[in-house]
């Protein structure tokens, strides 16, 4: 749909940013001009103008790296560098990435392509790139110290190999890996099949994104890189909800979504309203006999999964990681559970001393989205996202699949909220209510307790009344 020139215009791409102090201009002229991205928006697909044709992917809050054909070789130029990534509106992080963003640009090639990738290191320390999942000569595999010397700060290295098998891949450093991945260095790679493939269906929309995680204290900008498990920002392509763009498709589109996991835990990725097949893994397309319909697929650490489905239900469908902590933004984990605790008396006393004091969590955590709590600058709210019916109360790894009858072919723009047909939205019941009949027995009697407690345990729960008591 859009020409390459349109792409550059829409992408806000600052072309020709060749300003390496350590790399001379003359030397750089022999390299493909590095293309930098200044926006965190989802860019339209980059249709190939040179090389073999293919149906491009759309990277969620990302973009595809343009290339240059040089005597039959597809040449790319990656710049490893510090970047400022807007992770959500109002929240920017100081990360490391490639070509202006974290994650780096998606690289798209075709099975059988000869690929040459220049990697210029503008980080303060050495790096390397491992082409996760690829068949390639051992010396191109990118493990610093094992397959190659690390790329020193200020130097440019060249990788060259043939994209031998079609599928879904990733790239990331294999030098000071813990630090560099915790800082956001990673990217997606798609190798398209060169011709009709018996196990790779043609689809109308093909999305991809990486799962990544950061530990950034509220009010600060730079991730803590030593964290192993207790990350506080669970991201899709270094974006957290409500910063994650929606996936906008036309009714009855065949949709493929490719996901790669470069966090340190697994993520059960769950789609509402549709059933999907897992059509590909790290090893390539799955045999048809191994595919079954499901609505959640677990993506383990270091794995890739591609799911496919027919988008045949109109509406705004939630699409998220099913670990509920992963759909929250930065919060303290040491908050006690106060659900049902009556602390009105205490609160009143404290309010006398601190007029702005609010009790958190007495009725669940939902109040916390409504409270106008002061939060530090440069901090995303813990759970938020204004939907058509109020707060979605989500953060982190959450997005929306928008299926629309009138979404045009090739149009990825957000169509706005779904207009539900009359009478199809859950609504309040206002008729008479009868008291619930409760089961009278005292629990299982097949094995009576030997010693009964002297006093029956009393549980008092505060239940909501028709009026909110604040
Ligand atoms: Cu998760």
C-alpha cells in the first residue's frame, strides 16, 4: 500500500544519521546508510521494492529496517546505541537498543536470501549479536568469545549468512548479555518463505512483537540490570499498556501473530473471542497433525510462537498475558491484603493528622485506579487505560484486537471503540432479587474431625451496599 518514500515520511525516519565519532565518514560511505527511528508508533508494513517479493509483517509499536541490495546481497545496518524509549504516554525510559529504539527494528528477509548485516557499536562497552534460531556458519552465531571477538565500543563488524529456513526469529547481544538485555537490546527477525509452503499459509495480517521486562523504580529512568525475577514492568516491544497499540483487523481476515520471549519467565498469551492454532515455533512451521485449537499459549523463555486464527467476531477483544501480575505496571509487591479489613476508625484518626491520607485496598485494588494519588514524575500508573465503559484497570502486557467490518484491506489505523449493537452489552438488572438459598450443611461429614474447636471461627466480611460509603 505505501511506497518506501511514504514509509519514511510516516515513520518520521531521520535518514542518514551518520555521525559516529569513532567511524569515519569515508569508511561509512561503503556501508548502507543507517536509518534511525524517532517514533514508538506502529509503522505500516514495509513492502519490498527490491529483492524477492513477500507479504510483510507489522511490528507492534515498531518498524522494519530498510535494506540496500548490493550485487544480490541484502545489506542492513544496525547501530547499537543508548536510546530514549517512550514506554507509555508520560513515561520514558533510558534504554539501550538499535537505530533509535528498543527493541531494534524488525529484519525481514526471504528464504534463500544472502544477508549482510553491519553492526556499529555506539555503546560504552563491547557487544555482539546472536541471530537466535538461525541456521548459519558457526562463526556468524554471535557468541562473543566463542564464535567471534566482542565488537569493541566504536567499531563496526559484519555478519554474513544465507537465511536458510523460513520462520520466526529474534536477535540479541551475546556479550554482557544480562546487562544488555535488561537494558532493552533485542529485535525481531522474520524469514518469509520463497514460494508457496505447504505448512505456511498466506494471511491477511501478520503481526509480531517481543516480550520483554524491565525493573525501573517509579520516578526513575534507567532499568536496574541485576534483577532476576522481580521485574516491575512487563512489556510488549518495550511498551506497557496503555502504551501498547491495538491490533486492528478486518472482519474475516486471516491473522497471524508472532511472539518471541526474551524475558526471564514464561508468559501464557491469551486471546479473547477466538480460538487459534499454533502454526510455528522456534524450529519453524509445526506439522499440521500437531495443531489444535486453544485460546492461551505459553511462550517459555527464549521461545518463539506464531498463532493463527480467523478474525470472525466483530468487537474489541482483550489480548494479554494471563499472569495477572504481568498486566500491572510498577507497584510495590509488599502491600498486605486488606480486602475485608475494616479500618475506618484508624483511617479517621490518621486523616486528622494527614488530611490527604487514603486507605488502599480495602475493597480490592480497583479503587487505586480511581484515586487521584500523586505519583512521581515519569511513572506509568499501576493499572489504567480508559475504555468506553471506564477504566480497563490493566497495565503491562495487554492490548486489544479490534475486529471491524469496515476496516479497509491494508489499513492498520485504530478504528476507535467498537459500537455494540443494541442490547448486546451486559447491563444492570433492576428487577426483584430473592435471597440466595445457602447450603445449610457444615461441610463434608464423611470424615468428622476428632477435636472440634471450642469456639466456631467467625468471619466478618464487609459487603458492598447499594451506596458507596465514601
Ligand atoms: Cu506474562
